[in-house]
C-alpha cells in the first residue's frame, strides 16, 4: 500500500489494543447516511514509474521556449546549490518553527533573511515572508491604514503604473474591510506617474501612496519627488520594488528626505523558479516604529538558559493564533521554503553578484531594445531610464504577432491590450542575464519576419 | 567566564570583503554606450549581503538544516498539522525543468501539460470533497478561508441581503477562523461546545438569525472528535439563511469516508499541504484550494482552469464576472499544486480511502495506549478522529508539570512535540496527530517516551522543567526576545 507501513499483523494487533473488531468500527460516530460509498471519479493509483512517465510526457508538451516575459516574474539563473540545499528534507519537511529548540535551523535562516532583506531595502525590520508580491501589496495597504495614527482614511493612491494584478489582489483582499484604491494616471511620454494628476489629490486624506520602482512598464519613477510629495500630504509611502534592482537602485529607505515607510515586493527573482506563477514569496520591511503593525511571522535573536545565542518567533501577540479576531492578519503558513531559497541565493550572489545580475539584465534589455526598435514598425512606447523591461508598440495587433513567434518557440512579450488599451498595439518585453546575444538576435530576426 | 558560543555562526561572520562564489555570477558585459542610470536613482552603498565562497555557503546551510526536526528525520505528531511523509516523487516530478521554467504569463499553447494536471486536480478534489466546483488559487489554508468567507459575503450581497455580516465560530476553532472573518469585514460570534465536544445546538439556535452570514466549522473538530450533530447544525444555519463553511484542516481524518459536500457544507478549503502531502517547508508554501456548492460557483476566485474541446485554458474575470477576484498575482502556488496532483494520482481511489482509515487507526491506537499508560484524555468517551487530546491538567496541579514541559522533554527523546495549548478551551492540552504514514513501532516508541516522562514527572519534576537538554539550545528567553528586539544582524561598528 503506497506510503503505509502497516502489515496485516500490525492492523490486527492494533485493533485488538483499541478493542474494536475492524477499522470500520472506528467510524461509528459518523451518521451512516453520510458515509461515502466510493470515489469512482478518482482514477486508480499509479506506480512511481507510471506517474513519472505521465508527468515527463506532459512537461515535454509544454516545452522550453525562449521567453522574453516579465510583468512581475523574472527568469534568472539559479545557482545549483540553492535548490540542492533548499530541498534537503530537514528544510523541506519541517513545519513552522513553533518548537524553537528543535527548529534552530529554520529560525536562524529567517533571521539571516530578515538581515539581508532589511539591508537590501534599507528599512529596519522585516517579517518572515508573505504569499507573493500581489498579496504583499494588499497586506501593506491594510498595515498602512492600521499604523497611520494621524489619518483615519481607508483610501490609498495607487498608480496606473503598479502591476495591474497587484491592484486587483489588493482590492479583492482589502476591499471587504472598506479600503479604496484611487488610481493615479501615468504620463504618456515617460510611462511614469503623472505628477500633475497626482497634485490634484493634494490636501485630501489618504493613508498612503503606493510607488512601484521599477514600475510595471520597466520605467524608473522619480521616487524622491513622489515620496516627498506624499509625506508633505501626510501620507505614508508604500514602496513596491524588485529585489534584484535594489543591488543598484537607491533603497526605499533613502527615497526623498525621509524614505518610504513600508517596503514590499515579489521575492521570486531571488532564486525562485518561475514555475507557472508559484510558489513565490512576498517580502515586507518597515521602520521599527511600525513593527507591531506588521503582519506575519517575525524571528528575534535572544539567549537560552545558559546564555547561548538562539532564535525564536517573537511579537506573536500580533498574530491570529493569539489575537484571533483582533490579529493584524489571518496569515499563518507563509512561504518559508522560498524564503530559504532566497537567503541561499543572496548568500551565493553577494553584493557584487547581485549587482552584476542587475547590470547585465539592464544591458541585455537595452541591447534587445536597440535590436527590436531597428525593426520597421516597432518603437518604444516611453522614453527615460529603465530597469530590465520596456513597452514596445507595433503597427499591427500584438496578439497575432505573439502567436506567430510562439509557434517558432519564442515567447516575445506580454500583450498589454487588456490592461492598457490606450497604448494601442503594445507589449511588455524583458531580457535578463539568462539571454545571450544570439538569443536577442534570434528574437529580432523572428520579429522582423513576422512583421514583414 | 565568556558567554557560550552559537552552535553555528551567522553567515555574516564568514564574510570577507572580496570573497565570493564567482561561478554563480553572470559574466560581465562590455559596456555598450553610456550609463543612462541617473545618479539620483543609484544606490550609493552596497547592501550588506555576505561575501562567502560556495563551499562556505553549502556547509553553513547544511549545518543549519541539521539543527531542525523534520518529518524526514523525526516523528512529528503535531496536532492539526498533518505532518505525514512527503513522497520524494512528488517533488521530483513537480520540478521537471519544463514545469519549473514555465513563465506564468506564457500562453496556454505552451502549458497544456501543466493545465491538464491542474484541471484533473480540480476534478479529483471535487470528487473527494463532494463539492460542485473548485478553485486552486489560494496559497495557504488561511488564504482559502479568506476566499471562502469572501464568497459567502459576495453571495449574500448579490442577493441584496446586506445585513448578513456575522460569522459564527465555535470556541475551539483555529485562530485563523475569527481572524479571517475580521479580514472579510465580518463580526465574529463565538459559540460554546458541550461536554462531549459537539456544538451546543441551543447556543447556536440563539445566535442564528437575519444577520447570520454563515458558520465556520472544522469536522472532525479541533477537539479531535467528529461533530455528530452536523446535520442539525446545517439545518439550523441554512434555515436561518446562512451558509456553512468547512475548514479543511482535518480533512485527512475523513478522506474517502465522508465528504463535506454530503454533510451540507456550501464552501470548503482544503489544506493540500496537510491532506495531500505537499511539504510544509518550514512554514510554507501551502495551498488552500477552495470548493463550493452550485450556488457559490460564480463567486470562485479566478483564475480557474476550464476545458474547451481537447484544450485547457485559464478562466479569468471575463468568464466569471461575479468572481470575488484574484488572490495572487498569477495563479496560486502552482508548484505545490503539481505535487498534490502527483500524490493523488499515486494514491488513486483506493489509496485515498485508506488515508482516512489508517490515520484514524493510528490515532485510536496511540490514544488507547496512552490512556492505558495513565494519561488523561480530554474526551475519554469519544472515538479519536485522526487526532486526540491528552490533558496534563492533573499533573499541572499536583506536580507543577505542564504540557509545555512534556513537549520540551519529548524533544530529548527524539520526538517533535505535539501541538500544545491549542485548542484553548482544554487546559494543559497536547493535541496529538500521528498520521497514517507512521509505523506501529514508531507509535510504540512514542508511548514509551511518554511513559518515561510521566515517571520523571513524579520522580524529578525539576529535571523535567529544565528540558530540553540535548537540543542545540536550551529553553529560550522569549521575554527578552520581545523586549530587546534583535531582528536583524548589524556589523559591530555600524551606526544603527
């Protein structure tokens, strides 16, 4: 029997110990009318060899196309050691470190992770992870409303340059508690927040302004001016950032005169495979003064009975298993294993390696942009500095072009028709350090062919 | 005397300027054109990430892993968490290069294999729970709870019934239940259970009414017993116009034996990381798929996998205009879902039914042996479900030995502790869930350890209260951790 160690003798003797004639008797408190007669809709079991064959065949069908997709998930090289270590059973098959003495490995990793992510973002405290970048925006919005002592507002300003799925997740998650998200348009030349439009909100009571850097279009926002403006209005600033970019971009704690108040983002670029969208992890950091408003697990360093350093979950009075209905969030299980992978990834890359990933990705995207813009009928939608993504506009509808290239094994970009119809035939394109010059050329040639 | 050293230094202590794992870094490119990154946007000082070699990294994290208890190394009878064996095949086949390399925004043409797995997973989860439709989107149990309660709210709102904002929760419920209700903008009404662990029907009858949005129940309950009056509960709540929410934390107990849909539940979440054996990962990732009855189907979170002819695609907001929306940036914890899929296919229909049977057999066996050994049960007259509660109330009073002391001493015997101090209404409780994948020998060894701890409680309570002794650290100073917050490493001479 798969995954069951019981022999017939075991079962017989165990039943005798319990004092029942058979296993069925153990279910005699369940009303007979409710009992299941069978699970006919479930296929018969497969051996490991059979399921292996099935999964391999299905995986092959999906193939390994050459992808230039971004939009919130990014293909980066993941060092072999990251998942060799992460999938060790001691990490993989452990649970939340409630018994600190038997979980020092996981707890120390969380502490090391908190140390790395606070340094990367410049803010003082971090939690042990959230579900993903989208849910992190939602949790940050709820936290801003909770932590803001001077504003009673349930409204936040979110730019149209925030990943549209993040906005959707924030609304689905926080809308039930009355939070509202007013959208600030972007400026058509730069693809950045329209500061004139933003200025029309001056003097109104908002809990926070969300700023994504680099923004959804890959453009770099004027974070200093935006942060100072928001603070002058008495709003918090929630920074939504790409962690790779922080190796070379100014950390949110240094935005403007006072720095962002809460920083969140999608942790996937830090050693987590694309894997069709998950599991990823969201990260969150903030100032020490807001630590008690932060959702999720937090690990602290302390000492044991003999004065030896050790680690434990702390500030648990914020959490659902203690506070129940009054907790900062209902979050319980988060994304521990992915946080582990990210910690190992950041360790292997170090400050120089991560900066190199960021710089090379930027260069590759710039090279790609040059090659593609040279193709007749292709132009950049926006000007100004970028990170590793950009929006291209075509003379013809994007969907057909993407489908044509996909047939050649190239996933050429993300169609923006649905979320940004005003941009016309626009697509979001990304290149990272994983792309070679030949890859870029292959894409450019294929696009030239498709548009001919 | 110098203070004792840490078992394993922080990774930062291995760091030396200029050292690095160079093989991991991408090759530098010749600069093409000028640097167009404005100085105002540039980082001025590098982040404090460690500068270590690959070997340093591997040794450090391998050593850290060895400080953990895990299912792969230890019996882990953590009640309500279903710490069963996580088959290696599930990990291997979910991590095939095509699956882990697939971008979430890749077109369905380059994801039919993956989507077929997801579609079949939805179908299998429907069958095993008796629900009409399933969404795989939520990323943890609490996230699934959120989706469920949000759907209940959306359902009432769509009918113009805006008064229904109360969620009823038994006092023994998981903390996530009331926290979820609050997150959904609902008011929580707690109701008691009777002395046999069943919901107090009279109390329930008093709180249901025109404001009732629904009730959240775990069955078997967190008390480790099956809620026998479930049909009466369902009738009371439904007659009052409310809906029934099933917290799937304990689904393992009844897998293949009873289905939440048949019990009258309108919406459920399943913890795939419990019942369907995906890894707990040291605190996630989980997966909290939700299932619903027909009337809630339009409200399911998107995306959902649909079949059209021979092909599969994600159904989005456009296909499901009444959906409560999107709960993850993409489509949930896809890789976890693949693991659950592999597990379910390997078990098949017969294996699935055996899960509930053997989980229940192991729990009742362990309960019978511990009772015979002199431990007090919280519900001695009831069958155990897949878990049961031992209460140390008597020992706490007579010997000053608490559930926590027992939990810590078990670590010295090589067993992870059961869940302690939950559910809150049983004093000094140990919630014990052995799962079906443990052998009789393991259960017997656990009983021996418990017996020896009980003897020690009488003979040398002080020794017991100092446990554990064999772990990497002794008991930790939690008060200091909360008062002198040290949440991130800083170099010794660093300004703040």
